[in-house]
């Protein structure tokens, strides 16, 4: 089984348990906090994966690190990951959990790259049109790339829209290159 599949299965289990218990928003907040904390303290995760630590010591360290900052469900979930020796997948599991929460709330994370900075009205209009088209709420990360010349690219999930002048010029150039003219007639 791939690491992605394993991570998804763990994440789905916590998501479903949190839904059943009616505390999904709390679990989401806690796991986002833990993701940021673990990501900034990768040395802790690396140490936990070290063969020099016994299983009991790993669990004690994590219990102390968690303290009273998270609910019993989140604490038990993190400890279960350690008990199953999946600490190397901890961040991936938390990323998968975030994706599952987004899917459940019909939220799509997107990246929009434009040639120039969009003002708030342009952003609002674009977001409204895209939300209407997708039927989902979009969480858009904006970026500027003058190399696009004009227009924008939008990436979300497996989908990419390229509405940039640079792309159109590139396609036109490739079309011209592919044409063969017999100028000697």
C-alpha cells in the first residue's frame, strides 16, 4: 500500500470519528495547529523516528509535547500513529485530513498567477465567476508573474486554465513552426 493511501486511510478514520462525535470543527482546528507545530519542529518528528527511542519513550515524549493543548480524540489519534510506527507519515496524514475537510465543506484551494496584481474588485469578480462555475467555495492564493505578459493561469486539483498571453504566443509560435511551406514552387 502506498504512503499516500495509508495517510488517507488514517485521515479518513479521524474525520469520520470527529463527524460522529460532532466535534469536526474542533478536530480541524487542532490538527491544523499541530501540522504547523510539527512542520516547524521537524527535528522532533525526526527524533521520534530514530531507532534509538523505545516505543514507550516516543509515546511519553509526544504526550508531554501535546500537553493539554488538544482534545482526547486528537491526542489518541496522534498516539495511535506513533504506536503503529507511522510517525514518518504524520505530516502527510494531517495534510490528507485537511483535504478531506475541504472536500466535505466543498472548498477548493486554488493558485491564481496573473501578469499584474489584481485589485480587490477584479479578485472578487473572478472568484465569484469561478465559484459559480465550480459550485464550490474557492480559497485562492494569488501570485504575480510578469512573464505571463497578460492574463492569468489558475490551478486547482488536477485542473489548469491557462489564459495568459505568453501561452497564446507560445501556441501560435509552435503552430507556425509546424507549418511547412514549399517556397520553391
